[in-house]
């Protein structure tokens, strides 16, 4: 734990640091990961590829990002986040320009390969590292605030993408999004991530943070437990959301209710991230991880207990959203707590490798089980993965809670 617990007022003081990066995160995620969900129809029509290939771009992004993340993490630890994040935005701009000119599968895949290269440079891994460098001992709150603000990406870019496609077409829309990266994200990264001189009384100025001195074998053990817990939790949170509406429909709920219940997932994620910022400051991040992991298996079992119950269906979506939302903060803060600021980007880069591989497989695995075995088997698979993640997270907390500094 830090020497002094942060107060809610610290979150206000951290806003000038978190808000600019949150803007680049919203643009970064909104113009890449969230794009196929809205543009699957136009892309399928104009590129002559199947819908599965359109969503396969995300798989390409995750796999390329996994391969690049460890090397880029070392670069960020060595040189800071400023120039890597600016370069990442330029890579995204190039990728979107390539996508705007694509005429078939080859050009589409090439664009997503570039997006995969830009992901560890400009999105969550780099942004969290930047907050750890900027916010000093308030890094946990800063990262949580960044995740909270950045969570509105789909809410902004889904309707914006649909509007621009209707007005100017998706190809011109990609060029508009490329311009956002060049004209908005690059300047923000270069200006907001400039080294700041500490000022007296400024609690958000960088200050030395205790760096964990884990022995090599303990570091390996912490890394392994983290990789397993985060990968399995992410397996559920990357695969299940795509099937929630279909699961509720399969249990006899109306389409309108299934969509309404599914829409509660986003607010639940935001509420849980806000709760971690406000109430989690007196609790170790590994303990928060255990509590968060415990919510998921309970939530996914609820519809099985009474498939026709609208109340349990709603509780399932809200519980899932709260668990998944808080776990994004735990995934970003726990490596900082155990490995320290100096090795943070490197270690998160290595953690990204197994996580992204699992994340990339999750949508296909969930779709296959849902199609072949139905909603109960899909939820049972989710529960099994969540229980293993909970057990692994509990082992991590029990072994390393005294070593965590956030």
C-alpha cells in the first residue's frame, strides 16, 4: 500500500492528467476495435468478404498485438510513453488509410495487422504505463480514472460511425478517423506526456514509488498466476458479451427485453470502475481482484437457475458487467503493484501475449458452443473458466498481498 491513502479529491486533481489520455483512448478504441460491430454490413458488401472475416480483423489485431507487446513494452519502460504513443497514433492513421483503400480480403487484413502493431503502442498498455509515470503514488487512481473515462468509447463511436457512413460512406469515414489520430491524438500525446517538473504540494506530480523487490522465482510465480487468472477472466469477458442477447432469446425472452438487458452491461462496467476509484482506495488491488472474480461465476449461473426469470436475467447482465468492468482496472493496476513502475510496461507486454491469444479465441469458442450445445452449456463454460480464474486470483492474493504496493 502507499504511505497515504488517496482521497476522492485526488481524483479531481488527477483529471487534468487522465482526461487528455482518455480522449485518445476513446478515439483509439472507437476507430479500431469497435468498428466492425457497426460496419459489418458495408464492409461485407463492398469488400466481398464474409461477416466472419470482418470480425476476424479483431483476431488479427489481437494476435499481432500479442507478438509486438513485449518488445514495445520494453521500449516504453526505457524511453517513456510520449513518443511510442504518438507513433502508435500515426500507425493507426496509416492503418485506417489502408482500410479506406481496401478492395478485398488482402487489404482488409493488412489494415488490421497495422492496427495490431499500433495497439500496444497507443492503447491500454501504453496509456496505463503513461499514467503510472505521470501520477506517481496516485497511479492506481489515475489508471482507474482513465479506464472510467475511456469506457465511453463505444457509446460515442458507434452512433458516430453509423452517421458518417450514412453521410459520406465508410471509406471517407476511415479517412476522417485517420485525421483524428493525426490532428488530435498525436498532439495530445506529445503535449500531455511531456516530462513535468514536480511542484511543492502537487500530489499528482511524479514522486518515487516503492518498487517491489520480488526475488526472480517469486516474480515468475506472480507472473504465471496473473497470466492464468487474467486470461481466463478475459476469455469470458471477450467471448460472452457477443452471445448475451442470443442467450436471453434462447431462454424465451423477447428480443426487445434481451437488447434492453444487454444494454445494461455498459453502465454496470462504468459503475464498477467508479466504485473502485471511490471505495477501493483502502483495499489492496489483489483483494479487489478476488472480489471481482467471485462475482462472475455467480452472475453467469443465475439464468440457469431460472431461465424465464427477467429479474435473474437482468441481474446476470449487471453482475457480469460489474465484474468485467472492475477486472479491467485490476489487470492494469496489479502488475504495477507487484512489479513496480520501472518494469511495468515490460511486464504488461509479456502478460498481453497469453491474454491476447486467449481473447482472440474466445469469440469463436463461445459462438461454437452456443451454436452446437445451447445457452446452458455456454453459461456453464463461462462459469468453469470464471471459477478457475477466481481460484488462481485467490492464490495470487494469498501469496503476494504483502508485496503489493497499490
